[in-house]
C-alpha cells in the first residue's frame, strides 16, 4: 500500500469520526426527546479533528490546518469543562 493510499485512508478515518459524532448526538437526543450533547460527541470530535489535522499537515493545506487546529482547541476545552465540573462541585 502506497503512502498516498495510507494518507487517503487517514482522511477517510477522520471523516468517519466526524460522522460518528453526529450519529451519537442524534441517538442521545432521540432517547431523551431533547437536544443533548453527550461526552462521546467531544471524543469523536477530538479524534476526527486530530486525524484530519494530521491529514491536512501532510497535504500542506493551510486553510484546512487552521480550521482543524482551531476545532481541536474547542473540543479539548469542552472536555476540560466536563471533567472539571465534578471537582468544582466537590470543592463548594
């Protein structure tokens, strides 16, 4: 398998992670009959964002790199807030 095919597979894997995050969010919302964003949404976002960021770096696409890099910050920040919450509540 050539290098180009491997990187193409990496790109498709990143897109699969992004697709999975919307499926997870949709199923969770349907179960609760209200809009919710489960923690796995952020994990799939992070996985997809990181994978696509690496793909963009390989492709040397500055627009794609900037977009995915900014997204990674948002995904990590949301996970930080999620895991910080129990400690903040316990400290109160």
